[in-house]
């Protein structure tokens, strides 16, 4: 039986991404990390890179929007470990960058909701039975300050009228976090939303003021490693509560 805590992270498809850095940080803390991506080869390459650093990880395919893929991955985790301690819903997309509420292509909007809301919802449903077998289950939903009303820099009230589709999906994901936390509280499953902050996961973002990926991932790791008396149903960056 695996005695280490087992964490599964979705959307670990890029070495520059928050998912990969989160996996590295958790592995350094002694977690057994299951890194998943919709392209299995990408997850395998990244797991191999981690092994090269003597960090333990295994790769699985998981497309969060594909029920068969989600169920296949859940079966693999069941067979291999029989439980899950931490689920990190990190996968997400930022499509339809230039649309406004007035001009948005609603088919693209729906597909963004599929990726950023219904995908992680489906993953959460699939893995709940395995989380229930954990002594200290945690769910971390990687959302965004853009999905709040009052984040001073990125919130709906403050950020200029761009990226509306992305903001609406993350707002919904924040709300889903609150409802899930309430529902699962009696089962001691801590569910929190984390905004990693504006993070340099793509070329050119550092020059625009984005912070290093190590810092963004630290916020996610904080919520993944909360003690039993830690918060649930909250929204955090750097371990500090954010306005909704
Ligand atoms: N970077 C920031 O400033 C920032 C700020 C706030 C919140 N966030 C959030 O942080 C998370 C990670 O973002 P990131 O900056 O690290 O960008 P990223 O590297 O693009 O990470 C997103 C990952 O999600 C994967 N993905 C998309 N749809 C998927 C699906 N259906 N199934 C499985 N995987 C899927 C992508 O896979 P492919 O590689 O196959 O495309 C990609 O690897 C996202 O949820 C994002 O919204 C980021």
C-alpha cells in the first residue's frame, strides 16, 4: 500500500505551467504525484523530467472534458492506489481573448465553460469516492482573481472590460467551490479556490509584471497541504483570503 499522500493534478501538459511546478513542489514534500494531461505523451515526458530530478511522479491521460477519459483515469488510480488524498483541478483554458459580452461567440463561450467549469466538476464527481477513502482529503480549485467581484487588480468591478468569458467561467468555478465545500464539510473534505496570481507561464508575461511560476505554485501547494483544521470554502492567494 502507498503510505505517502497521493495527489492528482489535472492539466500538467507544459513544463512552464503551474501544474508542473505544483507537481515538483509536492513531490519535494514527499507526495506521490499523479500528473495528468489530455495528451498522455506530454504527461509522460514531464514525469520523466521529474524522475531525472529524483522527484517521484507517474503520468496518466486525463481530458477533463471527456467522460470516458476521466473514468479511465479514475479506474487507474483506483487499481494502483485505492484512494486519493489531494485533487488539484488546475486544467483550464483562456480562449476567446478579444470577445466582449456584446460580441462573444457563444459556442466558444460554451466550450470555455466546458473546460473551466464542467470539466473540473466532472473530475471532482469521479474522484470523490476515492477522496472519501483518504484520512485527510483536499480539493484545490485553481481559479482566478478575474473570477471575483472585488479583487483590486483583476476583479469584475475593476479589470477593464476584457477577457469576459474567462472571468465568467472562473466566477462560476469560485461559486462551485463554495457549494462543494458546504456539501462536503461533514465528510472533512476541505475544498478551496486558489488564485495563483498573475504568473509567467507564457513567454512575454514576465515583462508584463507576472511573477515566477514557483510563487504561483506555492499558493496551490499551500491549499493542497492544509492541516485538518484548515479552512474550507475559501478563496486564497499566497495563503491569504481574497475578496470574492
Ligand atoms: N498564469 C496565470 O497568470 C494564471 C492566473 C490565474 C489563474 N490561472 C489558472 O491556472 C491554471 C494553469 O494555468 P497556466 O498559466 O499554468 O497555463 P497552462 O500551462 O496553459 O495550463 C493549463 C493546462 O490545462 C490543460 N488543459 C486545457 N484543457 C484541458 C482539458 N480539457 N483536459 C486536460 N487538460 C486541459 C492545458 O493542456 P495542453 O497543454 O494540452 O493545452 C494546459 O497544459 C489555469 O486554470 C489558469 O486559468 C493562471
